[in-house]
C-alpha cells in the first residue's frame, strides 16, 4: 500500500482545493465573456427603495441595486402567450 505522510497529504489537499477554486474562477470569467449582453433579452429592474431603473442580466441569480445595494427579487420575463409581437390596432 502507498504510504503518505500527514504533511504531504495536507499539502496535496490544499493544492487540490486551491486548484479547484482557480478552475471555477476561470470558468466563471469565461462564462461571463461568452454570454454577452443582448439588450432585447435583458430585464429592466427597478429598485423599490431608491427607484433607480437599471438593466439586469438574464443570467443573474441575485440582484442588487447599483446605487443603494438593496437586494431585490430577480425579475422574470412575461411570456407572450400566443399573441402577436406587434400591437394590434383597435377598430374605430
């Protein structure tokens, strides 16, 4: 069987943990660059405290107001249920 001293095991586990954190950081930065902002697919958020309106990325899970840092619920897009994207003209 392979014998490993306690010091070597601690160094190995610490290195593996830091390597995993580094890989997660690289993945997160790659994901942010790959999923750029598309204005038509983002949400418009409004802070209930300071009334600031700002864009919220569609991939955000936690939303904070940029001005007052208040946590807000993530806005959800309202689905168009079978209707046309263009507004129908009302008859006279």
